């Protein structure tokens, strides 16, 4: 335990904090309008491909254009991950040391013990973090999308 609270409360707070930090980095390092434009261009090319014979030069040229757009889009979306990777790995190293002996944080019912995820009788700190992180990231992403749609961000 790092902050004197119950381990599950600490993991939930850490998960929320990391999700907020990642969302902020994502918001300030990606050009969402550019990504949206790229997605729209790829959708248009996909629609054009439906009317072109597969294997033809025109078809191959359109596929090549889609691949180029996809690579550019991947570069833009990977930027926040690259920026946050090292600091987050350091945080996980600290968490592993702090919560190594804690054991089960969320007990699971007996009928779920067969799940082949190596979780045994319940969820330890890592699985608790992963589930909370997925939940918080989804909620924060939806909130950011709604704020952007309203022109607030």
C-alpha cells in the first residue's frame, strides 16, 4: 500500500489518474481533425474500391493509397503512446513492488475459477488496474468526444 488506503481504493485512484494523464496527452498531441479527415478519405476509397475490379491497376493504386493513409494515421495515433510509455512503465514498476504481497483484491465467485487467465480465486492488483483503466479510459474518451461535439474543446 502506498497511500495508507485500502489497496483496491488506491488501485482505482491510480488507474483513474493514469487514464486522465493519458487522455490529456492524447488530447494535446493528436490532431483529431486530421485523423477524422483521414478516416473519411479511407471510407471514400473503400467505397470506390467496390466499383473497381480486384487486381486491376486502379484497384491496386487505391489500395496503396489506403495503406499510405493508414500508416500516416497510425503515426498520429501512436504519438501519445510513445510519449507516455516510459513514465507509465516506471509507475508499473513501483506498483508491482508496492502491491506484490497484497494478493486478491476482488474475490471471484467459485464458478469463475475455471477462467484460464491465471486469476485463481480473484483479481489481483494488475487485473484490477486493467479493468478499472479500461472503464475509465472509455468514459473519459466519451466525455472528451461529447465536449468536442459541443465545441468546448
